[in-house]
């Protein structure tokens, strides 16, 4: 399926610890059968200040999900189009149906600033406390490998090659 922005809509559902963390509608930008790209406004309530970036009303997220990779990359732009950076969730591969895209958040995250100077591994404490390594060691290994590989790409200045 190949779609132009605004031509098709899908609900994005982020699941964490077996429960829906957030669900929001998004426009399908493209879908090549493996990677699906969607665009949506900031779906959180109000402003979320993480210290290194603020997500706020008016921000636009272009989100890249893969059916065979253990992460999802979200390009974050301010309402005026200025690039803020990329927030990456480490997830199980996306499950996509005609009207829904579902990913399971595995707690690990990576932030890469717009200029690439700031690369932050996030929520490693949450990941350790989640018990995933005990419940599903294979998934925990995939998650850790994905985070390491993404961090390396970012530090080498090659992070955006994932999005080409």
C-alpha cells in the first residue's frame, strides 16, 4: 500500500505492560509493506517537558514503524516546522491492520537532538524493573541490541539514514 499524506488514516496504539498507554489517529504518509510512516500532532495532554526537549500542542510527529524491527522513530517538529529531534521507542515490531497500528513499548528510549550533538539513552531503570529479562529473555536481548545499534548510528552521525 502506498498512500499520500492525508489520504488514509489509522489509529496508532502504544501498549505498555499489557495496557493501552495512548491511542491516537494519524495520517498514513507511506507504507512499503515493511515500514509504515504516519504523521500526527502531539497527542499528549498539554506540555511534556523532559528537560532536554518539550513536547507541546502544535508539535507534529512523523513516526516510522517497522514490521521487522524492534523500534519506532518519531521525528519531532515544532508547529513552525523547526526540527526538535528524534525520539525513539524501543518496541516489539509493529502489528498493522487496515485501521490500526499497534506497538508494544519495551521501556527503553533514545533521544537524538536536531543537531545530533545530544544522544541520550532513556528509561534504562524502567526497563530493568519491568522484569522483561526474566519473562522474555529473547525480547529483552532484542530490545537492548536495538538501543545499542541506534545509539551507535546516532553517535556516528548516521541516524537519519534509517529514515531515507
